[in-house]
């Protein structure tokens, strides 16, 4: 069963049950009130009947009869009973003689007053005494309110409830359709979006703030991220194929040229050296890609230990000094915290050495070995490392793409590189639950700030 149909049925049933309960409550209350009110009318007539039938004042009795006739309407099938209680007369005889309910007569003689109902006839009575004689004064009548008025009310309620049921049913169907139509519309439009038209978006009414608009905006946000992922994947494949294809083409070309004719040993050695150089480049790219993929896989188990950030920086500087003896890296210790525990963090030494080596190597390379400043600081929650160079900087339009694998800024054509170092560094820092912040001005330099949480003691 569709949710739309289920919702219409549930709304309809709830509304119908409530309407029926409301109508039944009204009918029950009116019915109960009608009997209470009618018994009061009968008791008033019993009191008046007792006065003008059992009173010794004939003049007063005549006035009472006149007032009763004038002001008290005759009830349906109204009858008065003045019954003298004689020693020789049994209650069964009274009940049979006057066609009265036996239990009513018994209660009346025992308690002095009673009320009873037999079919549509209601009875009320009281026991009175006159001149040492006891009498039962009884008035009976048909409850015309139940037999006429309440029946009319019942018919009106049944007709009204039936009408309400039809209206509620129609409203429930319309209400469920009006709710689910926008959702169905969204579903139909999402089905039309594929990889060929990923740029399409759902229409959103920003003027109204409701759940449907929020759902539409959420879908559009998801589509934005999916489109970005598709574009990143396309760029990655394009760049990767180019970077991998270049050394492969060089290897194949070198081998083809070498095999065209017989050559002397020196030429073979040179050709093999060229092939080896391209193979090393291909291996370096492949290893970088594999390592980038591994660091991006969050499920990979990595061993963390208690290490100090200043030790990582000094070890990384030693590595760079060995690879690039002409570097001018300067470590500024002026911001070191007085408490050495604020420099400790949970990390993997090899990964962090690789991450900082990538940043320092880029700083030296793109500044042509100009001075590079490294500062180490700490707060209560983070260890902060800032690396600043005076190099070529990054164009403003290229900064949003610096973490895309194989992306290289437009002003780096004169420098060797693969565009993998910075994405790899960010993955490593993210594994340590840290952040990488890059700010740069073209032709002025770049500042990379790395923040890693302090290890809780």
C-alpha cells in the first residue's frame, strides 16, 4: 500500500471515529438529561396531585386543579393514581389491578418515593398520609421528548455524521495528495538526472521555509557535491593518464628507436639509462598514487604513538638538508610553549615526516631556495606549525583546486612536480584529525599552517 493511500485511510478513520464519538456523546447526554428532566416533571405533578386529592381544603383544591390545568400541559398518556393502602390488599394485587410495575410499587411503599420506567412509560410516585390512612400517589406518562424530539435529534446526528464522513473522506484524499504531490514531483525530477545532465537542479521556492523546500535544497546540495566529485574524478583521470602516459610513451619510444638498428654498447647504455630514468619517474608516480589512496582510506589501521612536534620538525629538516643542501630553512623557536607537554601529540612519525617534507620541499622549490621560516606554537588544544616562504605564490583562481590530485598551479610550468604532494599531506594531517590552512599571494609567497590536536594526558 502506498504511503499516500495509507495516510488518507488513517486520517479518514481518525476523523470518522472522532465524529462518531462526538455524536454519540451528544446523544447520550441529551438522552440522560431528558429522563432526569421528565422525572422532575412527574414528581411535580405527584406533589400537586397529592395536594388537591388528599387535602381537606376543597376551595384550595379547586384552585390547584385550575392552576394545574392552566399552566401544566397534558403529557402524553398521562395518568394519575391515588391508591389507598389497605391491610388486606397485597402489593401484587395493586400492581395487577392498576397495571403498574411490581418493583416500583415495592420501592415506593418501602422508601416513600420511587421512579421507574416500563417501555416508553415513566412512573413517579410518593406515599402520603391523610386522616391516619396511607395513600400512594402515582403519576405516569410517556416521555414525549425521547419518542419525538430525541428521535429527531438522532436522525439529525446520523445525517450530519454521514455528511461529515463523506467530507472527511474527500478532504483526506485531497490532503494526502497535496502533501505527497511535491514529493512525487521531486522523485520524478531526480529520476531524470543522470551523469549526462548532472548540472540539472530541482526547482526550489526560497520564499517559503518548509520541509519540502528544505528537502529540495538538501537534494540540490547533494547534487552539487556529486557534480564536484564527478568533475574531480574526470580531472584526476585526465591528469593521471597524462602523467602516466608521458613516461610510458618515452620508454616505448626510446626502446623503438634503439631497436631500429644495431648500435654500439655506449648507445645501448645511454638508451637503457633513459628508459631507467623514465621507469623511475613512472614508479615514483605510481607509488605516490598508491600512498595517496592508502592515506585517503579511513579504515586503514595506522599505528600512533606519543611524539613531540618539535622533534618531527628537526627530523624533517635533516631529511631536507640531505636532499637539498642549498635550502635556507630556519626554525623559529620564539613561540615554543613553556610547558613541553603542549607539544606532544598522538601521531605516526613516518607519515608526519612525509607530510612536513612535502611542504618544506615545495617551499624551497617554488622559492628557488629563498629563506623559509618554520614556527612552532601551541594552544590548549592544538599544536600549530606555520611554514612561510617568499616564493612565486599561488594565483587566487588556483587556490580552490590545490588539493586535487595532479593539479598544478598555472605558474609552476618551470618547476618539476606531479601535483600529489599537497593532497597527500592533507590526507595525512586529516588522519591525525588536524587541519591544513593555505594562504598565498602570487609573487609574494605562501604560508601553510598545520594544526594537530594536543595529546590529552
